[in-house]
């Protein structure tokens, strides 16, 4: 996720900003930049790659000044280039750094272009900067003096009232050289209160070396940060009194947002990043999705006769959920394959085949080679990727980013849920061109919009899941069962457990039990079963009864209100009801937490499990 740091005070800003950027490196980024205001001029340096490269580029350049902002960028709109890196500068006067996504930036850009505004980058952030700059000029025209107190804050407010999306932003303006203005909606910002100096950052990490007194901005708040006490108001221009917190985290804890590990943080990130996966992609009126990156005409979409989904590991399990969605909503046959198998067999793909290659990192060697193979054979190849500008994203040239933000733990969690979200959106977009009704489309969209809130309800059961996991830590084998759309959930639950706890785990389809796996079941082998209130409920319940009859302890993931499920449960976790196709988005979360807590209880290095790498760039 992008990182922000800003400083205003009496010290030289540059060293503080560069150190702050280094402290934010853990968040993952692809470019970095810094802007310092001095003597009525803004000095800016940006560079693709690491902060060290930025520092080298600055070299001996004398960047003086006691006010400045800096940023590490994780690309969302526009490729990884210096032009797209932040801070963006408008007319040499205003500098802006921004985290989040401005949903309506295209409309705003067109509006600004009509006012002869010129853009240097492909980013939504530059559009936001230009909008603020225009509002500043409007205020001047209405009689406010440049540099007047409140003019920058009012310009920011006026711009934000036109914006749809999320932001954590900081701006500085050369005519208001003694203040920074910051605002937040959906993207965190923390102010550090010093003596005659203040700090702002996207999390506490870069501020901790200087002060422990901090205030977290809430959504809809704007802060004017000068040398005195920061003044915070809301979008209605009412002053807000902030309660200061004394943050005594160490740096490492701060980097993880207060969580013990990146994996736990990333599990808890899911409701937030899920919203990013949906943002700007739902068309409620038409009951469909709008995924710009598909680059296919409706005619071409209707000509597709078959879908292939190629991926590895967790991405492939997300693909398996996608299969159910495509078959049900788009009425298209779907094959899901391991990339490593696809590339070495004789896959039957042609111009009527749509091939999705799914990858968090966008660098998985087998998936990349499989994409090339499918392209060579004339299929439409589309990427579903997290890392912007990664090799798979570039080579497929079309497709969709899942907007999960950087995933640092080796075990994939938030990328999985966002991959599933994007696949469901694609299935709906195809379905609405064929047999899926408007009403069904709208129901799917509505159900998707409710998912983040429901994810939060699942996450609230973290303590209960932790207790169960601690209780189970001495088992040597664990089986996972699911049916229908929850079969891939069982597979993913088993993968999570084995990769971070090193406990042997396997996932099975409930109906397959009697065909072999039942022989493994005993009182020494607990069974985790997903028992959602859907069309396969009764069948799944009888599978669970079979394992209980053989003495297995059962952890049941059931639907809220299902009292009957208790009959077959040694332990039970309830998740909210949703549409059947969307159940994996909720049911996977308790299994992620179960794996996490088992691994912690066993003293494993959760974020860096043995023998595994985050990105598998070799065969
Ligand atoms: C997931 O927890 C794993 N670490 C692994 O299976 C991963 O999903 C797989 O290697 C694919 O990676 P990708 O999404 O970056 O292509």
C-alpha cells in the first residue's frame, strides 16, 4: 500500500522525510518521491524503485527547507514510471501526495481538460491535485487573498466534495508556506504532535522516533498542520476536538498496524481492500459489472464458448470458486488448471476461448509461461493480478487488477478474496450479456456490497477461533471438507494450515469421503467442515455425521441461526448468511484465522514459513 510522510517544523525536512520513507518500505512500493518547500519554490525528486535509488538521485543536490511531503507509491492507476510517482506538482505551486483511489477521476479529468488544465501523468492523484489547485484559484477569484489562512483548507474541502472514492492526502502550496493540509476518507492518516513541529504519515511508524503523541484522523476530517496545534475540522467545516493517543508501539509493531504479524494484518485488511476491488466496477442500474480491462466488444464476449482459468496455489483455489460463478451466471463451461500442467500438455484453446491467468505477484513463472502458451494458440488471455506493472500484467496487456494492496506474508489471504470478487464480477458481466436477469444481477451486486460488513462480523470471532486453534495444536493431521462452492474453501483452508503450521492437512469434497479419505478419519484426526445453509446442506451434514461416527473432533463453519449444526459440531463458528456463490468470501476467513493461530501456537514464523517464497519466479 502507498505510504505518506510529511513534516513541518524548524528542522531540515529532507532527512526526516527520507528516513520516514525507509520506515514505510515494509508496505511495499514501486516508486518514491519527495517535495520540499523553500523560499517560495518547491523542490521535488522522484524515482522508480527503492528509496535508496531516490536518495542516490538526490545526491549532493541541496534540498533545503523545513516543510515537505513524501510518498512511496504502489501503482493503481497508470504504470510504474517517474511521471506517475508522487508528489505531483501543479503549476509549480501545489504539491500533493495521495493514498487511495479516486473513482470518478475520469469525469473530473475531462471537466478539468475543458478548463485547459494539462496533465503530466496517468494518475487519479494528479487529477485530485489539479482540482484542489483550481478550487484555490476559484477562492482567489471570489476575493480571498493567496496565502490567506484557511484558503488551502477550503480549496481542499471544495475539491473533496466533488470526489468519489477513497483518500488519505497531504497537500502543500507555495503561497501558504507555513502549513500542510491533510484529509482522510477510507485511507489512514496519523498526525504526530511535536513541540513547534508536527508530523503526518499514513501510519505511526515514521513518526515514532520523534513523538509518541498522536491523533488518528477519522473519515471526513481535514487537518491544517502548522507549527502550533493542528486544527481539525470536518467536511461541514465544524471544528473537531481530537483525543491524543500515546502510542508506545515499537517500530516493528507499528509497521504491522499494531498486529503481531503481516498475515494477521492482511486477514484483517480484507473488508477494506474488498471495497477497493468493487470500487467503480458495479453498475447497479444494469445489474452488471464494468471491468474496463477486459478490452472485448459485447460481440466478442458473446462468441466465447469456453473459459480456462490458470493459476497456482491459492490463486487456483480462487479460480475454482470462479468456475462455479461462471457456470451459474454466464452458463459457460470452465476448466481450471494448474499453470504448471497447462503449459506442458496440449491445451485445447482457440479464438473462442477466454483464458484468465490469476496471480497475486504477477511473476509466477509457470503462470506466465502458461499465459504465453494460451496467447500463442489464439485465445483471449486476460490477467487477474495484484501487482501493477508485474510481468503477467504487462504481457497479458489486458485484464484487471484486484486492488488488494501489497501482500507481504507468504501465505496469501486478502489477495484470494479479491481474486474471487473479480471473478464473480467477470462472471456477472458475461452472464448479463446472455441469460442472467437484471434482478439476479442486482441481487449479486447488492450481496457483494454487503460482504465487507459481514467480513467484519466474522473477524470479530478471532478470539473464539484462536481458542479452538490452540486446543487443536497437537494434532498431526487435519482434514477439511466442503461441497459445491465451498469445496475450494476446504482446499484453501488445508493449504493455509499446511504452509504456515507445517501440520499435514488435506481438503476434500464431502461427497468424495467414502471413496477413500474416510479411511484416514479417527479420533486423532480432526475435521474442519464448511456447512453452509445452501442446496447441499443435508448432504454435507451426513458427511460430517460419518466422520463423527468414527470419533473425529469437528470444527464446523455454519450459517448464523443454524442451531441444527450444533448437533454435528465439537466446535462451531457462525458466519453471516449470503448468496450461495458468495459464501467462500466469508467462509474462508475463519479458516485463515484457524491456520494463523495454530501456527502461532506452534511457534512458527508465520510470515516467512520454511521452504516457501512469496513469489515463485522459477519452475
Ligand atoms: C498461497 O498462500 C501460497 N503462498 C501460494 O500457493 C501462491 O498462492 C502461489 O504460489 C501463486 O502465487 P501468485 O498468486 O503470486 O501467482
